[in-house]
C-alpha cells in the first residue's frame, strides 16, 4: 500500500492540487463580504472541495490508481528491519527462559 505522494499516480496529484487551491480560495472568500461573483466562485470551489473526497474514494476503491513501484532500497531495508526485529524478540525470549526468577525481578 503506497502512502507517499511521491509514488502516487498523476490523477491523485492533480486532485490534491485542486483541493488545496479550492481550500485556500474558500478560506479567502469566507473572510470577505459576499457578492454575486464571489458567491459563484465559492460554489464552484465547494463542489471541487467535496468532489475531492468522492473522487478519492472512487479512485482507490475501484482500483483506478496506478502507482509507481517502490524502490528496491526501501523494500530491502524494510525486510532487514523486520528480520532484525524478529531476531531481537527471539533473543529476549531466550534470555527470559534461561535467567533465574531472582535475576529477572532484580532487573526490574
């Protein structure tokens, strides 16, 4: 599962950019008195704002997203970390089994 924007598809990046622009425009328009022109722009930005969440759901739920593959350096390092973590857990379990009860209590 890709979480970084760096590896996301072009559709996600465009939608995110439109979302940010709509958010900033809506924030600016909310601080100014209403006029018919500002009202129209605010409505368009509101549709873009809420449309982003609908688009995001459709884009990911139906598998339309095409992501870049994760680089090997990330997957290799993650595998090493998992292996080290598992070995560390095993070593701790082994030392707990071999230590007498009095030494474990004294360490706490």
